[in-house]
C-alpha cells in the first residue's frame, strides 16, 4: 500500500475512534481545526476568534471546532492531513512548509526581517501571494498568516552571544533554515517536535531552544529554561492552512466568508500578541525568575555570514532581495 493510502487509513481510523466526524449537514457546516498549543494561548485565541467571526458572517451556517494540545498530532502531522484532505484546517509554523516547497525557506531565514511591520507587509503583499501559490499544488491553501512570535535563544544556561553557542545541545525546528542555523553556530543540533521540548530541557537532553515568548510563558518552559537572549534572529508566522480538497467543495459565498473571517481573526491575533508582548509576557516571565540578557543583533548576523550560512540559501536570492526591498 502506498504511503499516502496508509496515512489516510490511519487518520480515518483515528477520526472514527475519537469522534472527529466531519459535519457537512445542510444547516451547519463544522470545520475541524488542529493546533499544538493549549487553550488560552494566543494561537488558540486566534482560532477561537476565527470561529466567532465565521459564525457571524455565515449566520451560524458554519463554525470551527478547535482541537488544541496536539490532539490530532504534531504540526507536521496536521499539515500532512490537510494536504491529503483528511483535516480541514491546521495552524503550523512557516518552517513546516519548507518540506512542501523550499522557497518558503526565504521567509524563515534569520535577520531577514527588520520588524513585525516588515513581516506583515511582506506576507500580506505580492511576495506572500506568490508563496501561497507555490503550496497550493501540494493540496494546501494558506488562508491567513497568524503570528507565531519573535524567537529568541531560550536556555538552561546563560547565552551572552553567538560565541556561547558552540557545543551546546540546541533543539532545532525540523526545517533546513533552522538546522543550518544550528550548524553555522556549531551547536549539537537536535531536531524534535515541539511537544518533546519541555521534557528534553528538564532532563538536560538539550540545553536550549529558539523559542517565542508566548510559548515559554504559556507552556511553562520558564520552569526548565531560565535564560532568554534578547537578540531576535527570527520573526516566525503561524499560517492557517486549509485543505485545498475541502476548500474546492465550498460554495463561493462560503469560500469568501472563510477567507474574510480568517484574515480578520489574524489581524486581531497579531495585535493581541504585540500588545501583550511587552506589557504582559515579558513582565510575567521576569517575575517568574527568567533573566533576559541584552544582546545586539550584529554579532549574531556576522557569525552566520562568516560561517557561510546565507550561501546555502543563495538559490532564494531573488526572493530575499524582494523581501529586503519591502518598505
């Protein structure tokens, strides 16, 4: 049996056993949305806002059932389920999409963005549209870009600068852009799903991760990693993926409602994160004993350049130049 058939069979069995049965009734259409984070996390709140707006736009004819805490699998699993038509929606990191089309590496590179305004102008504009078109032949539609967060080196031991990274055990996201980041800084890189990170830090299997502040706070990574380096190499997004197979079955009015609701919810969730980052997340983490280490960007970028990191991704230079040119 081909791999795709096996995966779809396993997913179908899981759907039946867990009661996750698609609802396509005439009165209410229920979409299933999977994410790895917990209830109350900014990703979850964004998904809940999507449901709220979609219900309002459709007069209750459509709603979204949210499955948090990785109930339906890792981000890699749920992206694959969307691609195969076995799941309606999934929220994943942008780097997950590198597997489907390497051109997504361009927006996952360190120090490619100046700030969040630069990020949003890029993915909401022509570059984002072009990237979205690359992924559709793989069975995935990006309906909106939610915010993942600005990523920092978060660790069990103090990291003052790139020179302190050599030899540490670093969890890296399962994507080339992040794996090569670790290689360039001479870490002992350990790719692993997000759900395994807390216990790995707790047991000392890894010394550090590159993580956003909301995950450190909401999933209590501060209990096992008390140091955050303030340099911000990565601005990560959390695209809302939809199965193209599912989308193609919708009426034009329902498609319009889905896209409008998703983008309005994404705008709301982005503001939520950015409003709370400095006012809530950082003060709470400091109160919980996390130490923030000031660290300028330039030494980190120079270390990557000296190691030849960006040469590895030279095939994306046209896209990289276009991103840098966004004002």
